[in-house]
């Protein structure tokens, strides 16, 4: 059989003819590909052309020759592949494709052009390569492990999947990280019938233990923790490509689930264009968080349902806060636009709101202020009213500052009973214990500081409140104290004069 054009070029060493430009190539200039290891690269139709042509050459060589018009046939298959990808983009409006999605469309494109044998060969090639990857990893994990899932079922650990996750977490971080070494450390920490939760924790912690070797392991640990968070929010494991794909849909889901759990303000549903807000999300900015930052969000800031399951990913947190800030914007038609502006500032870390805003914005109790200052009146109603106010404000993450100077000192006369006052210290112990008991919604310790001016009769005992010795009933280890010092006091110190209490 006569040689085809491609075979004659191979024999003579003639240069390859330039590839014909696919008709739809211009449609994909802004699209991206997520490779199997998690790396995001630009979309290049020439690579699709090259992969399909290799399949044609391989099948043709095994069956008597490559057709002379192979480039034309390959170009047809590329165009059909791009048509499939374009139809998918128009349905999902997502500029990012996983490499597996592209390969699926290559198979379909070949079949639609009538190249069934090429399509079958390409499918077999993909399966063989996948099995090779699995075999390489099985050599690293000779012992069989079972993973106990939350429902009590035990399933065999897939070493290839575990290896792929570790490799993806290390991708793009340079020579400072070693995926194989980290994988071996994780494997060595496993035990028979390890729970799914403990496996996820072990992966992130093993990476975190290596931060002292190289700071890039902080990113690795953060990515592994993000995998765990994604599974919790989506209620199933998801690759990075799947997370990027479904991120826009998760915003509407967050609002519905948050409202149903009485955590989010129902007004969020009707006040914003959720589809536009979802499209504005920037999933790649999750990678800006290091391990400590993401762990802090995971432990304290992400909205949970009544069962304690987290409902938010980092970009959903920033958008939820932005929606809460824009909710009362006086131009109703521009709320979505304003929310996107706030989101861009928060998610890029050019601006960061205070903790109460991150906790409460967009929720059913949207208390956004950080600090509350008050002066305590010199009677029981004023004192215990201040304690009550402290508790309610601390419940919603407010930091507290109380001026106790007006409250009479120890030994002062009480007109109503004819007795003597116990001073401010016993009441400050109550304030201290209230801050411990009402711990900002269970997310962090209450924050309170008590102030006293220098002329107050209890100022000396006030100075001892934080000491580790003495009567514990007159100590406040969980509360800050501040002594207001006037200029007159310093003038008398300089003149070595006495002070008036």
C-alpha cells in the first residue's frame, strides 16, 4: 500500500506542514484547562490537534498506512471536539475545563466524524495510561487499608487517588516541596480502619509539620484542608476542577440552606441576582490562603447548619459578607453591583472587615460593630444592667469596655441599708466570668476590658486583679484591665507630692 503524506514526511525528514487553524479556535482564547495534577494552563487547540493526530498515526501504522489527508481529517475531529466544548460552555458559562472533560469530547468528536476505530483506540490508550498511574502508586502502598466513613461503612483506600491529591496539592509550588516524600509520610501515619475524618486531618497535619522545612508547605496543607472543606460543603468528594465548575451554583445553595437553618437573612434571596453574584466568584483566590488562615476560617468564621456542618467555602464567605453589607443600599437596583464591589475588595485581601462583620454580615442578626464602651452607674440596677448588656453584646462578637470609676469604693457608705460597700472588685469578678460564659457564639473567648481612674479608692486592689497569687475570688484572669492616668498624677509624681484618693 502506498505511503500516506504523513509517513512520507517521517521517512524523508521533511518538515511538518503547518496545522490548519480550527474554525472555532478563536472562541477559546480566554478559556483554561485544569490538568490532572491541578495545574491551570491556557487552552491550546494545537495540543488537541497533536493528540488526535497521534491516534490517527498509531491506528494507521497498525493497519496498513496513514491516509494522505490525515491533517484534514484531524482538523474535522478537532472542530467537532471544540463544538462539544463550546456547547458545554454555553450551558455552564464556565471558562475552565478539566483535562478529562476535553478528552471525553475528543472521543465523542472522533465518533461523530465517523472515526469509530480511532475513537476506540484513543479510549483504550486513556485506560492504559490510567492503569499505569494506579500501578505506580500501588507499589508505594503495598498494605491494604480500609477507610471508615461517617455512615459506618468501610471502604478500601485507593492509593492512586490519595497520591493524586497529594501531587495536586504540591503542584506549582517549586522545588521547595516534595510530593513523594509527603505521600510517604502520610502513608506511614495510616493505620488499619482509620476514619475518613482522621485521614483528612492526618494529610493536612503532615504537610503542616513540614512548614519549618519550607514555607510552601503551608500552601500544601491549606489545599489539603480545602479538599476536606469542599467535601463537607458539597456533601461528596470533588476534584479541584469540579469545585471550580460548581462554585457559581454553590452560592444559591448556600442562601437556601442558610435560610432554612435560620442562619441567613431571608432578604438575601430576593434582593440580589444570585446568578450574577455566582458568576463573579473567583475560585482561584482560595489559593491565596495559607494553612493558618484557612484553619482559622474553618474553625471560627464559616457558617454552619444546626448539625454543625459547614455551609461555606472561602469565596462564599466573602460573598455572603459582601451581600450583607450591600443589603441596605439605598439604590435597590444596584445592590448586586455593590455586593460584587465589596466582594472584590474582601476576596483580594485589599480590605478586610472586622470579626463581628465576618461572623454576622448577612445573617439573621447582622451585628457588625467591634467595640462597645459604657460607663457603669453606681447602683445595683446600673451594675447588673451593665453585666446583662455585656452578655448580650458578647453573644454577637462585640468587644467590651466598661468604665467602673463611678462605682463607689470599698468601705463607702450605702444609704439604703446603712452598710458599707464591697467596692468594684467583686463585681469585676462577675464581669470576668460572664465573658468566659458568653464566648461570642462559641467561636472565641469574650473580650472585655475594665477601666478605672487613678483617684478611685480601689485602684490599688484593681492593679492586683491579674496576679497569679492571692485570693482567687478577687482575681480576674480572663479580663483585661486599664488604669486611666491623668496629667495631674504625673505632675505630682514628678514633684514627689502625695496623691488624693
